[in-house]
C-alpha cells in the first residue's frame, strides 16, 4: 500500500500598498510548471508576526516584537564612505606607508572635519554618536584627546613635507600651471608672546584680532597640494619667492607656470622671476602707470577675450587688457555708498550743537575723511565754526573710468600660453578662493582655532588642507548629482546635503532573544547611488 504524503506548507509574505499579507500555501508541479495552492490569507498581521509564523513553519524559533530590541544607533555611512575614498585615491598611503595608530588618528581627524567639524576634544567624544573611530580601525570607544589627537598631530607635522611631495608627485608635472594665493585667519583670546599669531592686514575685517597668514598651492583645477602658515603680519609678495623655491626644489618642478593674484608679483620685482614663468594681475596703481604709456588706451580694454599687447621696451612680457562690466557696476555702487557714508559723517560734525574751535572741527573732519578711505575725493574744512565740504568730481570721474578694468601680465611665451590661455589660467585662481572659503567656513571650519601652541596651529591648518583634499575628490566624483537635465546646476544639491544623507546610514545593535549583533542599515536607492559614485562604480545618475 503506497504512503500518501501531506503537502508541505509554507508562508509567502507579500507587501502591497504599504501593508503586508501572508499566504499559507503548498507548492506542486503540474505540466512542468510550479503551481501554488493557497489555504489561507492573513490580512491583519504585522510583518513581525508573519515573519515569526514563517520561521515556525520552517522549524525555527518563533520571535515576537517584544523579543527584538534595536539600540545604540550611530552614524556610520559618511565616515565609512570617506574612509574608503581616502584609501581609493591614495591619500592613506601618501600620509604613511603603514596603517599605524597615528595614521588612524589623522584619518579620523581628516574625516571628522568633513562629517562633524568642531574641536579635537569634541571629535574624541563623538564615539557615542558615530562609529568614526571604529571605521578608522579602533575596537574601543575610549578615545583620549591627548594621545589620539594632539600627539598624532605632532607626528603628522613632522611628515608634512613628505606628504606634500607625495601629493605633488601625484598631481604636478613640468609645464603645469600652479595656483598660489594667501588668506588670513583670525583668533579669539590672548596670544601674547607668539611669533606666529600677530596683527596684520586682516582679510576677514576683524581688525582688532590677531591672525595668521596661510599660503595655499593648488593645481589649476583647485586640488590642494601644499599649505604653509606664516606670521600674521606677513605681506603677500614676501611669500612668493619661497613658494617658487619650494615648487622647484621640493617638488622637482622646473618649468611650471606660477599663477598669483594682483600684488603677488610686483612690477618692481617682476624681472627677478625670469627663471620661472608667471601669470599675475596688476594692481590699480600699476594699471594707472600702464595707461600713461603711449601704446595703451582705455578703449583697448575688452569685455570678452581681452586685448593682447606687448610693449616695445619689454618684448618678453605680454599683457592682456580686460574689462568686467559687472565688476565695474559693483565698484561704482561701492564708491557711491562710501562717499555717502563719509558725507553723513561730515553732516554730524557740521550739526554739532556745542561750540568748538575750527582746529578741533578740522581734526574731526580729517578722521571722518579717513574712516572709509575715500577722503581723496573730498575738499572739506571748517572756518568760523562753519563746516563745508564738496566732492572732487573730476577726480571721481577719473577713477570711475578704471572700475572693472584688470590687466593680466605674463612672461610665458605663446608656445606655452596663447592670449585665451592667459585669461583662463588667471581666472582659475577662483579655485583657490573657493578652497579658502570651504576650509574657513562651515564646511570644514578651520576657525575658530582652539590651539595655543604654534606647531599645533600649523598641524591643524595642515589637517584642514588634507580634509579639503579629500573633500575635493569627493566633489569630483559626485559631480553628476549636481547636474540638472544636462544643463545648468542643481542648486538644491550641496556636498553638505549629500554628507547628511550618508550620515543617515547607521550602525545599530540588534538583540534577538538575548543574542546580540551589530548591523548596518540598508542604504536607500539615493544613498546607494552616492556610494557607487564615490567608489567609481556608477555610470551616472539614475
């Protein structure tokens, strides 16, 4: 007598319109095809209940919602993605050949500047909300700021030259254009007795604050190569010769084109740079001097491609005369605003009720003239207690003609740079300006600088530069996400917004029936696209 086998029952779970359904079925073959017979449909059960029933039918353990606990949710995605990117672009090996503890610490500080910013102490205490330090190779959350941050910063600073040589070897070669510019970063608090932190020309309009000066070398596309911290009272042009020597000697580049902003290479010392090709802008004073030449007229300043000229007495030097109407309008508006502010100061002095002497009134007028730096455009004075002033219309009109004008100067021959190349090369300095903005503001937060020791300040700035190096590569790989219909830019997408999306990928502690494990949440399709682009495995935007 043959044995009749009961059909094997299983549970299929289907999600439809946000609700889960369970189908109690058996399967069999008919005419070579797999068929199902449904015995019951569960309409009102939760996903967890359905999963428990499915496990029970398979001979597993039935688990209820009360048996599952999810805890210790921490940021993981952004830290892990940037650590992988740092390895992928060679930054890890550029820092040091071995993954030793101080390298792990430095990587945590570099990635931390992009993901969290803040002080080193806050980074050491981030273990409760992020898996950053575990991603960098630590199996403990007990991070000591002195050991893992400050001591590792000291080691990093000793390696700075070697690291920069590695970056230069990767990105620079003979004949390449190298961008250079400087900025300042101000300090809060007391820094008495410091040779590095000092008063100087402050580019952040923080005149009562001491500062440092920072020089940055970048490729023509804005990738940072080297950074140096100078005393706060350092002038722009005084740093140039040292930077050129560094490029030639430390980086082994003998035929580079050095690109600097106005005032970086002055007319008085331009001839001393004949051993290296340069592209720079003229200061307003130099433009005025150039306009006195018989071969140069205002009508030659062009809005599109510029006018290319060579003066007979200096045939090795080429000039491109440019005009920017938008910049001219801004300068016109700025001048008018400062003139009106100065006249308002004059009016306050003129309407002063208490009787005073002409000498005191003239002293006040002198201070008012210099306050907004447009005093040269006024005639003013006090006589018999009456204050009068008037604008020097001819002087104003003469200087307004120069608004929006700029001149690019180079000693590079046409075999290296044609007229259009000169303009595009000079305009590429905008990438250094962008680098400074990224490093100094909310994206990387170089400031406020919490360090007091000069070497720690230098190490902090170097970490910010390396963070921007990683940031720059991140942005290059994510460029498809900034495109919109193949034209223009998607203004809603920023690197910060993409980092926030990655931070939503979490590592969590999952406890089921007292058995613990750590799991990473599954990326959404958008998060997965970001990860694929960073890994170089995505062909484009889906």
